[in-house]
């Protein structure tokens, strides 16, 4: 903090620490001696959840806040906040003038611990997915007038399926497998430069050491590209039960405008205006569909969202004015050859307090803008000009 105290940047924290009174060490448990071992079956999600209680997050936040006076002008940011117990701590700090914000993730808003099957390590992430009650409180915070959660992000953390140590009955199977032998996607994924069928390979039926073990499996959830369907579906369900939920304009603010603003890219991203990048996604907000492995548009087909039913689907994606994806098209919808994304290394301009300056790398943030139009959403390079805007 002292090194960065006079730098116009944002200092981000993964806020989990073991409190002095804790008898758990989370992922380090396998190398620990009693009484630090977990109490329960390592294949049970409840055991894993109890090993990383809310106290891990609140203790970390308290430590961060205790040091904030060392850099009073530095913007502090908590990444992937899960525990609702942190919210009053952050609000009190903000009322006291501490420049701190937080984000939460799609999986904390769309998944609940009560629904996670034992051994289904696709759901493992840190901090962990918590209870339905915890999820409800996160949703409420998103639209609170004094909200401390300013952004919602994917925290996309992929890995090869083998690293998830899934039991055989949960391993991804291709939809067109009729051989009866069982086919699992290998880690080659989709070749974006070629058309044709994605590569698959047989897997052995032998038991993998540690399969289904939440403490040994890779921690992280794959969900990039699913954020809008996840939030739109969950928000619609909440409204159907008479519960509060963000509007589509709120989702724009949380996922597009606020993320761009936070990293100093509001002059290029997060809106549909003349002079900004024409990054656009066309979203059908009424289509009902179920996610299958073959429809995952990332390399390794392993995600807790497989089998989930969504309302709303991306039909097209445009990058800087160029169409790069069309649902139902050849090559799994991807258009063109090699990927055309760019690393944005320019010095940040048109920034606000707490935004990043200088060279920085951005991970898993969304900058598309959303407007409602005839049951479609248009999310917002070649940059927009008066002719193509």
C-alpha cells in the first residue's frame, strides 16, 4: 500500500485469510496435521464449504481496512466477494471515507450450496459458493442505494477436465456419442482457425486418484460468455417470486459501464456512443435453452452450468464493428480465422478516481452496453462514427 499510495491505480485483494482462532486451512488441509483437518467427507461439498467459512473473508477485509490509512487516496477493491458478512464492514468503511469497493460473480448469484451434489467438483471455487440465503442478500445489495458491490464479473477460471477430478458419472459426454464407449472432450478444444467437428477422445473407466475430492480438485469456475443469460434468468426468476432483482439497465451498469469505468476505459468501452469501440452483442431475451457441453464456447468443456436451463441467449457478437460470432453458423458460430482481440496497453485517459493508469492487464471484465429493442438486447472495433452509429 505504501508503495502505491500516490499512484492513480486500483489495488485488488482476494479477501480470504485464516483467522487466528480458525481450525481449518482450506486447500492446504491435505498437508496439515490435526486439528487443522476438515471434519467430514472430503467428497462432500458441505465439508468443503465449512472449511472456508465467512470468517475467512471478514477477517481479510478487516485486515485490509486496518491498513487503509497507510494510503488514504488509494482505491482498494475486493475481488469475487462471496460472504454477505463482509457487506456491513465495507459499508461502514465507505461511510468513514475509505475508498473501497467490491465485486461479486455470476456463480455466487446463480448457484447455491444446497443444490451442489457431493463429488461435483465443477462447483469448487474460492471463496466458495454459499447458501441460498447468502445469495439472496447479494442480490439485494446490487440495487441498494449505498451498495458497496459495484461490479459483477465472471472470474472465469478454466482448467482441463482431468484437473477437476470429476467422478465418471459427472464427466462431460459429447451429445453425438452413440458408440456407448463414453467420449470426453480432450483439452484441445475447438480450433478457431478451422471448420469441422471439435476433437474428442475416449477416456478410461479406471478410477482416478482423488476423483470427487473437493480439497484436491482444481478451484475455479468456467462461465465466460454466460454472464448475461445467468443474470437475466436469475433476475427473472426472482421477480416471478415477488423478490427484488436488478433491471436490465442495472445489469448494464454492473457488468458494462462500471467495469469499464473502474479500469479507466470509459472512453472506449461500456457504451454505444460516437467514438467508442463498436463492441456489440445481440441478445434474444425470450429464448429458452439448455446448456450442453457442445455449446460451451471455451476450450475445456467443464462447467457447473452444464445442464442449466436459461432464459435469453446471445445471437451475435460484434468486435470493433466486425461480426465475430453468429449462433448456428459453421465452426460453432465463430467467423473468420485467428482471434482478433487486442491487448489494451494504452495509458488510460478520461478516467475517474480509483481507475487504472498506465500499463495494466484486464481479466474477465465485460464492457458491452445493453439496450432493449423488440425482444432483443443490443450490448455495447473500428470505432463508431456518425455513419455506422
